[in-house]
C-alpha cells in the first residue's frame, strides 16, 4: 500500500501523466465513470480494494473468499455516498453523478496480484473568442503560506506555471511548447487564478490546477476558442431561422 501513500500526490502533475498513461480520465460534471480492474473475472481467493488519494482512504472492497462486497459510504464526509457501484464479477468500480469532490487519484489493488492507478478529473467547460482574454479561477480566496499552486496544460502534458507561497516564488514557463504561451500568462499571486491573454486556437484544450499542501486538491477545465466568423454565421442563422 505504500505506493499509494503521500508519494502520489506530492509528485508534480506533469510527471503523473507518465505514470497514468491511458488511465487518465476526464469526465463532465454529473456523468458516470468506470475504473476498470483489468480483470475479466475474480478468482475464488481474490480480494480487491479501491482507494482514494486523500488520506489513502478505502472507499470499496470485494473479498471473494468471504463472499463480501463493501462500499464505504461515510468516509470523507460522505462524498461518495450512493455514488459507488462494484462489479462483482470483475471488481471494476463505477462512480455515478460525479462532482469535483471526486477529482484525484484512485488505486485499484488486487491483493497479491496487481495495482492499477487512475487519475480522474471532472472538468468545467469554458468558451472564449479568439484574441480575447480568459481567466481560469482557482476557487481560492487566498493561497496559504504552506501551499503550492501548479497549472498544467494537459493537451501537451506541460507544466506552465507554479506558485510556491513558502518560497515566495511565482514562475511562468514561457518557453514550453515552442513558446505557445509566451507573454500570454498572468498569475494572480493572491488566489492562484490563471489568465491567458490574446488567446488562439492553439490554446484550446484541458488545463489542470493542482494545489499541494495540507489539503491537496485538483481542478480541471476544458477551454475552447472560437473565431469571429463562427459568431457571424451563428448570428445570421439566428436572424433567419
């Protein structure tokens, strides 16, 4: 179980991409997602546990030998209550009616056989016109002294900004991705919110905010950039139809 200890969420987000690979899942608010155990059938002596990154918390378990299947509804102030479903044949876990409280890292452990990590992010959708500016809000009113804020652009798996409050440092990585974000990124040093100025279609994609500190959390956003010609066509369509 040590592999899922604090190590997981103290890693920088852009390194997590290499760890999780295809097991990175981006989900819309209110949808359902299934975390596959990778098994077609549980054996008679199998036991599978599902854990959530905050506090390395057990959220569900199947013990084939004991013929038991348990969902821990009340952990973490009930954030998973009535949302977890276990497949008794494969041990896969489904999370229904998902919210941003379910963002994070999950681990499916088949005792004495295998462990599968998943990175799950529930994203908000943001649409902005080409050439405009957009601010992606962190949701914080103030960064605490022992917190670190990281923004990553997931389309290319690149870290783009970091605020380390304890070190009193704020870094913008202008040169990543051939300078795609050069002179376009602004950070609010109080809240950690990120503003992208003079935005282009090159900046379309998913952005993830990782907050490291006593209370780790993450947020995801899907940003789409549209051109003025699209607005014009839509305007004409609304007039005549």
